[in-house]
């Protein structure tokens, strides 16, 4: 393994291999097939690749470990029901590469700290529980019993359970998430931050306030039969490629699509479906009928202006544009919203959005002519200071036109990770509502804590203040996913214990506390064998459909344990003898996951007869009052008579000082969340480097810069502080003037902990004021 490991480690090359080509205007096609097979071959070999890829998203297969895009009905699924991103994520899990105790013996932590995440991830699957004890220079193998002892020792030293934080990634199954939150609440805390805090928390807040539930109101058939789909702040070609098939089907059925994005992403322009003759041989299909290349932070202005257009058209067309019957019977606050959007000034809208009145009126007319409208969005909307208000405003557009609770219409927040929505449903939230606690207490005979816990940003602040001493992460890469990277890493080193439940090596393992544990777990692709036999787990997708997942590969190591087994093992150790803990048979839940699902069926609405529903091919869809019956359980007085809420929101947008740029973080085509599969972003034409900043050519010229120049990015904040990313390369790119883009998570170093969205506390990663300076970092020889 030595030579192979050394070769992969040397790929930590920074930006020395940068090559820039023309951005693509077509997504997927033959290149997607080639890249999928290439990575499968490199990681798994040809036979394992074929066997594994054909099981993705199949009824008796495993749920894709990548995004949360919904699956078609079983009879409509392709034999290859996966995309390039899913193939890469699966190859990473099913890789034949291994990180053994010998690897850790050969590489001290001080060396691994200098590797980038790409090089760490390329080493392969973790095989053995590892401990870095106080004063150690290398991780060393330990037994599972000893690992659980270490967790118990450090938790017993806490003066309060609130000195511990339990983070969760969106890949955790429903069963593991449920036992995890039960463990945490049995300890006596609600410190359950998760990755939703950093992505769709703004969505959850806005939709709960307006329609009573923070989830999508559409299903996969609605998408294919919508008259109009507006895709705003979402790049499906990279982040959810299977969405392109549904958009293509919508176009086949006569639907139209409007793309709203600062970058002209290939997946929003043209789709070459790799599973069709048209996509592979001919020209594929155009996606966007209209493309609004909006300025960063201008989305709220667009949605308010569209409201103004719809109201004016309704008056011109004799009240036939707005759904007045729906407004009267199901909503409150319409007149206030109407007055507010009619007062919007077109000059200000154009200044905020970078769009013309004519462009916006064109889209407004498309909405007025459509019988059914869907608005889809993701991080491009949720990671702004005014994100919650923006999403409330887009919701008002659909309320005004009656496009909620009927076929082919609705709200579509596109969730990222494969079970991020299911984790929240299972109780992974720092502020679950009282009815959940009531049912949990009744089921397990204890009094769960009711005080709000820490979200992700609050957890980091508490670490800085010395109020957190133990951190446990169930999946994910907390050190890289969170803002203010240098500060986050520094404070994580002050903790007494850092526990990481992981499949692969990442930055969160080498940013070590006084004591650090790596607890290796089986992957979703692998057989989960417990005392009662092979287990299935379940997940919830972005449209509230729940289905089973069955791993079929042998685990990467006989020493691996499932997430359920790890959590229940810790629970048995740390809860023994503690007062007011859940009366739970942890061993029974570990031995047979049907026991967990029985508990879930008693605690979580919609999961009654869970096992029987999960037996159905394709699973089942959770009830959704707003979608199913137009019943809106908003946070207002009125109980069963509660209505959907129009809201009045002050128009806000970033004001950038002269000589500065507004920067957004983006993902490359060769990554998923913090996992980097390679250093190419072929759709955007950036190859061999990630520490680059995409800038409009006129903005480069105004600063006397040329493509390839090395600069320092300095972010500027209202409190007078600055953050610096040194030695990055500039790439000339078609962005709106005054806007720029850089890759996540490398650019997270520029975001201070205090920069978060109002109401949701989501880090503001899409509106970072920066200046560019000639780099003070020496050019590599």
C-alpha cells in the first residue's frame, strides 16, 4: 500500500495544474457515461462497478448515497437509475482501497494535517476503530469496547450534558437518526445541529410560517406535468442531475422552464440525456426557455416584481390571473402583500437584480398564462441574509395564483444530501416541537429536555466560549462544511473529545481534540448483518417519499459496525446508571431494526404501520396537509381553521462598496458537498485546480488583472474584520458584473461565524464582499 498511498498523497497539488477551457453549454451525454465508468474502474474494478451501479435506486437495491432526488415509480425506473454524481458517490463508498492501522502508523497526524481533503478521501475506506489519545502523534487501533470507554470517560467529566454537541450528516438513515436523537435526549440535551442548519434551514423557517410545513408540496409526476417551472438558485446539472430527466419530460409534455441563476450553468441550458438516443446521438433538448442571469442577492427583488406584474395582469384580464377563490378560502394577508408589491419601484428592482423590467414582465406573463407553476430552489436562495424573506415572497407568488395543493404545481426546495429531510423528520433538530417530545416521552417513559439546543452556528460559538467540550459527528465533514474555517479548526482543537463516525478519512479526523476517535461504519452499499439477520434501512427523499435501502456488498472490513450498532453501543455504555433516561432496549434495537421502526411508528406521524408500508414496492409518501387537502397548519391562532399566510417583507439586497466584488461559493462538477472526487470542473471549463475565483472579464480588466494571475481574496465585514484566502488564481468567466464565484468548502475561510441569515442562522455563503489584491504568496517554482 505504501507506493499507492504515496502516489495519491502527491495529488495535493494546489493550483499548479490549472488549465482553463471554454465552458460547456450541454450537460451529461457521453462524457457523463465516460466519467462514471472511469471512476468506477479506478475505485472498484469493472465487475464490481457493473454489479454495484445496477443496484442504485432499485427496489431491492440501495438508495443512492448522493442527493435526495426522488425515484420514479418502480415500473418506470431505468435499469441504470443513477447519474454521474451518484456513480461517483457510490464508487467512493464501494472502493477497494483501504485505510488500515498501518496507514496511520506510517503517517503522523502532523503530516496528514498538510494533506487536502481530496488526498485524504482518495486513501479509501476506514477499517478499524482508531484513537488519538492525549499526547499521541499517531492514531492507533483500539477495540470497540475501549472506544466506548473513552466516550463514557469524557461525557462523565462534563458538568452538564449541554457541554456536548451531536452533529449529523444528511446521509444517516431514518433508523440511525432516531436512535441517535434518543441517545442525545436521554443524556439531557437538545444539542443536535445538522447539515440542514447550513443549507435549507431558511426554507424550513419560511415554509413553516407560510404554509405550516417546511417540505416540498409536489411529487415527481407534478414536475413532469407542470406548465411552467422556475428553477432559481439551483444547478441541477451538477447538484441533482436526475432532475434534468424530469425537466426534459416536462418539456416533452409542453411545459416551459425559466432558469434564474448568476451563472449560465450547462445543466440549465441543454440536456443530453445519456439514457436516450436523442441525448447521445442527436442534440438533446434545450432546458431553459428564458434565462435570467440575476445578480447575487437580487432574487427577492425579482419575486416581488413578479407579484407586481401578476396583480397588474389580473386587473387587465378581468380577475382571471390570480386565484381569488383560493385566496379567499385558504389564505390571510393578501391585501397587505398586494399593497407592498405594487409599491415596488422598477428602478430599484433593476438595480438589485441586474435584470430589465422587460425580462421580468416576460416571465410574469409566462406565469399568468400557465395553468400550473412550480418554483424550485436550493442554496442560491437559502444562503443569503434575507433568505427567509425571499422564500416567503416566492411562496406568496404561488399562493396568489393558487399553485399549491393541486396537480402540476407547488413549492420544490431541492434537498441536497440523500436523507437530510428524513433525519429532520426523525427528530434531528435542536428545537423539535412539543408534540414530538410528548410522544417520545410517552413511548420511552422519560422526560426529554425541552430547552432549545445549539444549531450549527450556535454550537461553534459555544465552543469558542468554552461551553462545549465534547463533539460527536455522525457522518459529514464538520471542520470543512462550517464557516470561518481557520477559527473552527482552532476551536475544535480545544475540545476534550472529538468523535467521528465515518466511512472515509477527511479533515475532521486530522483537526484533532485532546482525544479523538474515528469510529468506522458500514456504507449504504454494504450488507448490514445483525443478530436477527441482514437489515434494511429507510430514507426520505425531497418529496416526502420513504423507501427502503438494502446493501449488497460485503463490508469493507469485518471490524466495521453500522451506525445503529455504534449509537446503541455508546448508549448502553454512557447511559448506564443515569437518571431520567429513555427506557429503551438498545440491544433489541441493534439486533433488529424492525424494533426501531415500531418505536418510530408510535412517535412520528405518518409512520403508522411503518413496516407494512415499507414492504410496498417503492415505499410510501408521508402525509402533507398543505399538498393533500390545502390545510395549512401555520404558526397562527386558529387551529384547524389556520390559513396560509401572505407576508409583507421589506426589500433587501446587498450593497457592494466601490472596487469590491460580491462572491458566492459554488460546488464543482467533481464534488458532492465537501467530498471532492477530482480537481476538474468540466462544465465550467476549470481543470486541475480548486483554489480559483471566477470573475467577469471587465472586472478583471478594471483591476489590471489577467486570467491566471495569482491574487489574495480578502472578505470585508460590517464589524470591521477581514478574512483572507491567499494565493488563488483568477479565471475570466461570464458572471454578472460585480459578482464572482469560488469553490466550497475552500472559500468557507472567508465567511465569519457571525454572518448568517436572519431568522434561520444559516451561514451567508452567497453574498461575501471581497476585494482582490495581488498575492503576497510566492509563486511556486
